[in-house]
């Protein structure tokens, strides 16, 4: 993919970035280099490679899915400013 200075200037304008006029050529070269590396990565055949969830093959320890606290809904709703039918009432913020 070829990157031109006009493309960089347009992208900078769209992204609301200020690039000094003397730096546009350097930014263009850097982005062209990065895109070249991306093209190089995309050319690699990965059809036989199994995706990894973690590069360290680590296994996440999971806790048991058990209730560890008592239901205190009634106590919390008793101290709430406004409750109706078991739901908390809040001030309207959007008209």
C-alpha cells in the first residue's frame, strides 16, 4: 500500500491532529513502514496454527459459583429514599 503525504494530511485533519508541515514527510515514511510490516505479517500462512488464548498456556483458577452472602435486599430498600414494588426509584435525568 502506498501512502502519500496528502493522505497523511487528510487523516490528520479528520483526526484533529496537528502535524507540523516539516514533519509530514517523516510521519508518512513511518506509517508506510508500519503498513509494510502489517503486509508482511498478513502474508504468513497461519492456516495450520491453532489460536492461543494465552501465550503462557496459563489456566485461570475459577472460584466455585456459590452464594456466600445472605440476601439483604429488604434491609437496603428500607434505607433507600424511594422504593416501589421492590425497585429503587431515582430522579428522572433525561427528558
